[in-house]
C-alpha cells in the first residue's frame, strides 16, 4: 500500500503566478514612467484635463463637507425633536407682506398651550433682541440677547461649560442673572473667572451664573455671541414688544409629522381661528432648513460634478490621443518585443499601465490642487472646508476610471500589431 510523496505544487504555482505578475506590474510602471518622462511637456498637457476635473470635484466636495458640518452644528442648536411656534416662517415661500398683519403670540396662548399639549416634554417662551454687553473697560456689541424660561435648556442644543442655566425660581422671581455664550465670556473676561461677576446690558447689571460650551461659527458668523436671561428681566430691559415665540420639545417616540399636525390644530383653537381661515402662525423645525439646504447643495453638487465630468472626459480624450501617438512612435519596439516572445496580453498590459499611471498622476495632483483651492476659499471667505474620505475616493476613482476607459483602445491596438509589419515600420 503506497503513500503518495507528492508535495503540493499548488502553493508553488501560486507563488510563481504572483511573482510573475508583480514583475509585470513593476516593469510596466517603469516603462510607463520612462515614456512619460521622455515627453514631459506633452504628458503635462495631456494630464491637465484630469487635473482640472479632479480639482473641481474634490474642491467642491471639501467645501460641501465643511458646509454640512456647519449646518449640522447649527441645526443641533434647534434640537432634533423641537418645534417652534412663530409669527413668521423661518423659510418663506411667498412675499413677506402676507405675514405682516399676523397677531402676536401672547403669554396667555403660551399658558393655554401648556395645558393642551400633552406631547410636549418641555416648553419655553422666548424673545430676542440684539444689544451690547460690557464689563469694566471691555465691551462686545451685537450680542443676541435671549429672554426665556428655564425649560429652554432642555429644548435647545445648549450645553453648560461652567456654572448653570436658569432655574424655575430664577425665572419666576425675575432674578438679574445671565448665562453668557463662550465668545462673550472670553472677550469680556479673558482668562479670569466670569462666574459671580456682573455685566451691563442696556444700563442694567446682571450677574453671570453660567457660560455655554463653544459652538464655533458658521458662514463667518459666530454661534457663541449670545446671552440668556429670565424673560421678565428681558422685558424690563427691552420692553414688551410682542416679538415672542414658543419652543417645545416633543416626547420621545412620537411621530414628528403627526405631532406637528396636532399642534397646529391646538394652536388654531387657542387663537380662535374658524375652519375656513388660514393659519396666522407658523410651525418651524429642523426639517424645513434641511430640505432647503439639501435642494441648494444637491443642485450645486450636480452642476459641479457635470463640469468635472466634462473636464475628465476632455482629459480622457487627451490620454487616448497621446497613447495612440505613443503606439505609432513605438511600433518597431512593439515588433521587437513580439518577435522575442512577448504575448499580446503583455503588450496590452504595458500600455494600460501607462494610461493608468498618466491618469493616476493627474488625479493625485488634482486632489492636492482641489484641497488647496478649498482651503484658500475658506481663508478668504466665510465658506468652510473639510477634507473628506469621499472627496479622496471620488477624485482617485474618477481619474483611474478615465485612464482605464480611454486607455483600452490604444492598448488593444498595440497588442494587435503584426510583429513582421511592425518590424518593417519606419
């Protein structure tokens, strides 16, 4: 009974296969680079279309990614499950005159809504004005002053860095307290402790009880230039001007669309509207901003991608042209290599690698140029920029695909040359 002594040829064959392919790839890349270096100017002009296309796509994607991050931060301040009742819609789809004569939202309506809205986990009344805030010899102007109630911290995306937010007792007793935004605190107090100090707003003094965490900026506007005080104290400083709105947070698990419809019905009843009368208030939420932003960036993205694709197609045509010229110039070389035993697939592979190297180098340069353009735009304008994996993958992917697609025909033509006719070519 014999035992087979065969050693597994499979791994050995696999090793030879990988080695031969690695040699073929490295040889092909070397030949491609030497060919491109021998014709630097021609190769540069050919790659220009690829560079412009990839630069356009990656630059715009980087800016859009930065905008997405800024919009996400801005929307988070509204609260994911928050609804805002206002006289004016945040996103207007008609002329402003149609909203001008709407009656104001009142304290009484706010109290009635608290009684009739079981879906509200938290509810707050708010008023806004802009004013300066001063401490000692320091002053910061155009600060967003918010008068509100204690529950607003549960509705918004505010987070406390130091101290605390307003309590129900602060609001009910109209205590002269204020919570400062991060930039306001830094400007007025620098490295010193702001808690317990008193700032001046419209000639009145308010004790600092808290500082919000920094939110950053968006489109050149800081999100940290704000100050929050009890609603009663706000009215003492600014008067009662009927510019109120109501913010509420919906109980987790409830459908936001259905809750919005229910809130609309309750508010119509509270404001005494007849069935035939149109709404004289607006309900706002993150969704409206998200839809508008998505429409704007979606259209911009499609236009820019189209421009980028046109540039890449022009670059691809240039690559095909230079590769066809290269095939013609190296006809005798191809004939010699075939006469020495080179297979068609070897010739095909060599020219495909050359096309891919040319488009790949253009893609890498275009990526660098796109990111540079994005950061220059960020430096000289309020538009943010952010390097993203999507931009890198898209840039390299597009350039590689263009090189492969437009390199197929020249490579196939080179592989199909008759060795005898190629050797006779002058």
